C-alpha cells in the first residue's frame, strides 16, 4: 500500500533552518516531491528528487533521501516569515505513474 | 510560464444545481488532473487525462463528470452534489509521458448547500 507520513507541525524563528521530514512505504517510488501550500491557495512545486539520488540542493532548499529507511527531508536555510505554509511531500511509484500520493502535510510557522 | 488557471475561484451551489469547473493551461502539457482537497487534508486524485483521454478514474461518484475538450482545457461537470462534496478542487497539468512534474492551479473553493 501507499502511506506517506509527516509530522503535523513545526515552529521556528526567522533566520533559523527548518527541517521537514517525510516517510513513505512504497519502495517502488521513482520521484519524490515537495510542494508548498499557502492558505486558500493551490500547491506550488518546490523541488523534487529522483529515487537514484540521495541529495539535491536548490538555493535555500536541500532535499535528502534515505532510500533504505524510506525517509525524505526538506531543509530550508535562513527561514523567512514568507515560508510559513503547509508543506506536502508526495511520491509517484511505478504502479501509478501519473498518480501523486501526498503526505499528510506539515504546517510550518515562522515567527519573527 | 508554469501557470494553470481555474475558474471560478469560489462557487456556491445547491444540491439540485448543475455547474462546471474550468481549468486551462498553455504550457503544451498533455496530461491534466483533477484533485479534491478537504480542509486540513492532503489533495486526493480524482481523474487523470492523458493525451485527451481519460486514463485514471479513482472510483469517483458519477455526480462528478470530467471532460477534456482539447489538450489545453479540462472541465469538471457537477450535478446533484452533496454537502460533503464541499472542498477545494485543484487542477494540475504535466508534460505527460515520463515527465512527472505536476503544476497546480489555485483551485476552486466549492460549497454545496
């Protein structure tokens, strides 16, 4: 089955680093994604990683993938108040090549 | 340009009404998607169109009827909805084939009274 779990809430101070974690169960996952959703808005694709990679960096964002433990993380450096949002990880597996399965979402609150 | 547009932004409808949600993209994408998102929950896939053909229907009730008139447009026709269908309806698109980056629209907030 496909289960993607995230912690519900993370609170950090402006300027700190944030680390949002995600665990998944589908070992056939090929791509893993991070999306950001601000209140009342759609989802913004932040970054993604292919399953044969273990790290990807894109400006303030670093994605780490531990395929053995089925663990994915998103690190946001120098977190800003504008980063406050819900962050979803998502996977696509070989069994459903177009079907994105989303995690439960982590609400990030950045205080000044 | 990675823009997906959706209309209307908000919709309130009674259980006997018929209405449609519209989605448009001009990125040349060949796959388009409808997702439903309830409050404080992740989006759930409803339908996928690939090259204008319905390729995935996630056992959605027939009161939701998708339509893909051409590769840029995706509609969701609504009829005889229930209050529990109130949600944010999100459209997304991707290149299709082996390109899996899905880009989302801002959504339509639907309230069924």
